[in-house]
C-alpha cells in the first residue's frame, strides 16, 4: 500500500514537473512545431521505433534456445513484450509492473514455467544493461565534444556512466565466478544454513541459466548483445528523425547525446510511473540546448510521448486479445 502511494505521489510530481517545464514556453509555437511532423512523419517515426522494438525482442528470443530461433516464437515474444511494456508505460507501477505480466502470459499461453520465465526476463535485463554501457559511453564522448551542458551536469553524467559500467561489469564477474552458488554452499555450513540456502535455490537456478547462456552459448550471447545494442541505438535514430520532421535537423551525434541523457535520467527515475515529467524535463532541457529553442525541446518531448502512448495503447489492445484466448495446456 505504501509503495503504491509513493508511486502515485511520484506520478503527481511528474505531472507538476511537466507544468513547470511548460511554464514560460510559447505553447502555440510548440503546437505548430508538433503539427509539422504530419501523418507521414508520424508513420515513419513509429515504423523506426518498431524496428528497434523488434531488435529487442530478437535479443530476448535468442535466450530461449532452439525454439527461440523460429519465427513463431519471435512473434509470440513480440506480442508478450508489447503487453508488458504497455503496462510499464501506462499503469502506475513504474518500470517493473510489466515483468510479472510477461511471466504470466508466458505461463498461461505458452506453457513456460514462472521460474523459467523469470530467468529469461532477468537475462534480457542483464543483456540490455550490458549493451547500454557502450551506448552511453558513445553519448559521453559526444557530450565531451559538444560541451553544451554545465560542468556540474557533465560531472554527474560522467559519474553515472562510470557507475553503470562498474555495476554491469561486477554483475557479469559475479556470474562468471558463480558467486551465488558459492554463497549457497557457504551458508549450508552455518547454524541456519539449511533454511538460508533453501531460500537461494531459485536464485541459484536462475544464475545457472545465466551462466550457461553466457559461457556455453557465445554465439547466441554475442547475437543477443548486438540486437540489444541496436535497440538502444534506434532510440537515438528516433530522436534524429523527430528533429528532422520538426524542421530542426541535427547531427546524429547530437541525437545520440540527447538519448543518452534520457536513458540515464530514466535509470535514476525508474520509480516514476511512465517517467512522466522527468523524461519531458530532460528532453526539453537538452533538446533546447541542442537546437537553441526551448519550444523545440518541448516539441521533441511531446512527439516522443505521443508515439509512446500510441504504441502502448496498441500493447493494451493486444493484452485484451490475450484475455480472450484460452490458456495453454498445463497452465493454471
């Protein structure tokens, strides 16, 4: 209950932040800029996003072994991902609510156990985090080249990128050394060893799946890493395309810089449902610095949010379709 209240308060704070960002900005100019995108521009932006989204699903599919390589499973996972990400964006759970929904859909409709689904979900999260490191690293290079942010903001960004890199490398070192399995064996020797070690069994099985995928399936691991990086890169390509249709084209490196700032802020504000307010704030700030117009920055944020809401609405519609389907054999 307390967590729900905090998320709702964070959501309300995000809406207030949007109002604060919009204050003093010529909203008529923003509206005019957004309308310049037109239907053809909107279609191009959604199509580009769909390609990046599919790359993310392809990275996930590679983790399902041989069956994940089939078009049938790619389609199934694409539909599941659509629903889960829609929940992440549109419902007041922050960035974690969609993961249990994905596990539930995999269990009910495709007979993947909750334990197995959880392992796959954790694995794709780890892979996305690993692929995020070179992406934000390139954004950091662009930032240091442009120097459009204040020294304080640049320092914060550098610290964020370094922390992300150290954290991610630490996770994969722990997986390589099988530290969780070692901890389980160590706990068994203690007074409460049996009870404590039993609590780590599920986590140990998940670690085993992660270890096996990374250590014994290097081709699939590299392929998944490549597709995960493409997903991050297409975020920068989307920003580049939005600015083009707004009539304010920038270099791809500038779009990459903007998307890097958005990614880092989203990491910090993961508890804010849909990242409402925080996403708009950083896009307006950095977009305004890149284009020389705060109105242009807010227009980028509005176009991005409109695409996000349209895509997520489609995801909820697919969720309704899942609700009409019978459960798979063996599902509860």
